[in-house]
């Protein structure tokens, strides 16, 4: 059997838990790291799903063990940040 794909979750809200629960049920994805701007939400998500609470999204992009990113955020809330999306190629 293949190892599950190591996924980082960026953006925490009500929808992120729905997606994370589905990811865990699939057994094909492993939540390896998470990041959101709120430290409390970040730590709570990491504790609930047994993953690393990354200090920044840049840290996730630099983590060579991360194979995919699940991004869930309200885009209108991110208008102040000109670089909310990045492309990773390995």
C-alpha cells in the first residue's frame, strides 16, 4: 500500500474542519502541517488533527516533506495581501 500524501492545510474556519475530516477518512491523505494567521486557531487545528502548527505559510512552502497544499480561505478577507497564492514546483 502506498503512503498517504502529506498535505499542509492553510486557512482555518468552519469549512477547514469539514475538509480535514474528509481527508482523514480517505486514508490517502495525511495532514502534516497547518497554518492560519490566528495562533489560537492554528494550535487548536494542529492539536485536533495531530499535525505541526507552522509559524508561517512560507515555512510550509519551504518544507520539503509537504507534497500538497489544501488552501481554504475567504478570498475577500485576503485582499490586503498581494501574494495570497504561490506556486510550488519540486
